[in-house]
């Protein structure tokens, strides 16, 4: 599959995602990490991560923390461009 097509498709799919998931998937993309690689590190299926990316469902807080630790992300920090609530 054409890399540009895949990148555009992922951008479109992630448009409505939670800001934390956007940061996670951006980091995965930067690292060229696959769903399978991350899934093996945090103990879920690659299909689960695909479902998160498409917005079908979301990881729980425990998994978000595991992913944040593995990707060296502070998931408790407020993402840039969001207003204080």
C-alpha cells in the first residue's frame, strides 16, 4: 500500500480521537511502531489498538498509563491546544 495513502488514512481516522490517543498514535508513527509491537508490550491484541485508532473504543486508564510509560509520554499532562476545564 502507498505510504502517502496510509498516512492520509490514519490522519482521517484519528481526526475525532481523544487528544491523549492522538499523542500516543503520533508517537507511534514517529517511532514507526506497529500496532502489533505496541500490543505485545502492553498485553492487548493488535486489533484492540486498531479499534482505538478508529475510535471504536478506548483503552482504560491502566492501559493508558502502561502505554505512556512504554512510549515515555506523560499522559497526565494536558495536550497542547486544549482549554482548561
